[in-house]
C-alpha cells in the first residue's frame, strides 16, 4: 500500500488532485485509517489513475469520465460517447483554425501598410428575422428606396418589432426593404428572412455613401481570411431618418441629420478549405 503522497508522485499528480478525484467519485483510496484519516492506495490503482488522466487529456469533464468509467462494459455506448467527443473537438479545431486565418489576414493587412481599418470587421452569426419585406427593382438608390421603406413601415405599424430594419441588395437595383414584425402581423408580405451561421459585419456612422467602399474592403478582408460571400449584402439601419407618415418609431432610432446615422453592413459568408 502507498500513502497518498507517494501514490501522487508515482502517478504524476498532486495530492490535491487525488482528493478531488475522490470527492468526484472517480478514484477512492483503497483504505482510510480511521484514527489518523491517512489515505492509502494500492499499486493496482495506478492503472485506474492513468485512465482518468488519459480521458482528461482528451478533453472529457470529470462527470463525463465518471459516466465513461461506469460503462466500460457497454462497448457500443462507450464508442458513441467517444464519437461525440471527437465531433466536439473537431468543431473546436475548425473554429480555432478559422480564427488563426483571420488573425493572419489582419497581420498581413497591417504589414502591407493598411492601417488598423480591418480591426473593425467582425465575424458573427445573423439570426433569422420575421419581417414585412417589400422587394422591387428601383431606378436608383436614395428616394425610391426611402419610399419602399415608408410603405413597409406604414403597413407594419401595428405589429412593428422594436428592431432595426434592413435592406437586402439582391442586385445593384434589385432590393428588398425589410421591417421586423411580431407574429401577429398577417400582411401577405411577411416572411422569415433567413439568417446565416457566419457573416462579416462592420458598423459605421454617417452618410450612406460609405456603403460601397466599406463593402469592398470587407469582401477583400473576408477573402484574405479564408471566407467567401454566401449571400447578398445587407444594410442594417440602427439609426436613420424617416418621414413617419402613418406610423411612429422610438426616438432613439431616429436621426435628424446624416451625420447621426448608424448603419451596419452584413455579408453572409462561408469557410473555404485552405
């Protein structure tokens, strides 16, 4: 028999770790002295400790390890749990690999003298949105798009969600004005606008003339980061101007001048194999 300190040294762990494994029901001492409370372990328990450490190294939690060690006779169940862990680790690896590619793209941009502009590009998911959506081919940007939004806002007024409206650019003149609405809205133009698990995002203040150069910059950054566009550009209006004929919006969403506009550009994206 080995005292806890000797057993810990042989097993390559701390005494504190052994006490924790005991408390978690993973590895109990072979004997505990009733008078002194000293804990003793058998040499044959080193194999059990190795199994715990091997599973910890594979990223399993202690509760998972307890379950795994209790079901070693059920080979099918054990294999299933191992496969779930493999899938989880593969997902984490893919996420970290993508982050490294984006970091390297930022490093290259800085080294090329691009300044810190790319720091403002985020990669994040876009949620699905239930919206009253009006699509049209407009002769130009500006007034025709504003008129499309005015119609959408007026039709959505009674069931309007307090969320940012957005414009989808299906083409240079093919646009869709989307106003978020509650489930109660029964207008025939209501649909669920699908989001994206991954999207480039950049937020700016001021006039809309910035959209094109910022979009081009974001596309370049996405491509350098191992991403490709997988959907149309969205222009999301967090603060904006509105006529409010037949509807009312919260004051915090309204801007009196173009300098007060706050707009977010979103481009759905997908990972590309390196």
